[in-house]
C-alpha cells in the first residue's frame, strides 16, 4: 500500500495550513477586521477552513454546524464585529485535525477513486485527489488576499 502521492498531497495541505496559522498569529488587530477584497481579512482566512466540509463530506452527510450564522462562511454576509482570533484559531485547528484524519484513511490507490459527495456537488466526477488538491489551493488563494492586506499596510507578509 503506497502512500507516496498521498503524503505529497498532505505536505501541500499542511504547508498551506502552516502559512494560514502563521498569518493568524502575526496579523495585527487593525488589519484583522479590515475589509480587503470586499470582505474582512478574518473572514478571508476563515472561509477556506469552513469550506473543508464542502470538499470532504459524503453525498448524504449533513454539513457540520457552522461557527457563525448562515451566510458568513459563504461570503453572503459578515458580522458587524470581527470574532476573537482565538475562536478562529481553534476552529482552524479542529479543521486541520479533521483533514489529517481523512488523509490517514487514504493511500495512493484510493486517491484515484471517485469522491461521491464532491462529485455530486460539482456535477461532474471528482477524485479523492481532487478534493485534497482543492483544499490546499483554496487555502492558498484566500491566504494570498490576506497576505496582500498585510503588505498594503506596510507589514511583512507570511509568504
């Protein structure tokens, strides 16, 4: 049972997660609640972690209970006040644990298998490998917006 490719995908995801964790650690409070790219910076970092459920759950599995009211994770609305950084950090840690458990159950052969839940939500065949790749790419995309917010305010980014 080979895990060479699985471990490579896991490495990409863990790298993205580590950069996101670093961002949460270094982001100043004045930037944390600032809108950038149309949404508060904290929401830009929260969104891809909240979206992990979308990428991993099965066809008939219910979405996990959200941390905020409906629409916040999907960029449909934003709370008036930014949440405490610790709340987001704890949510990110739980999400990272979930992803690691999911990956632990895969090997290279399983990566080519159809991911039924994601396929049903995308309306086309998606593999387990695609689900993992999308998680890493989604975190990196939103982290780029967060990093840009830091740099535009004269702060060093996390990249």
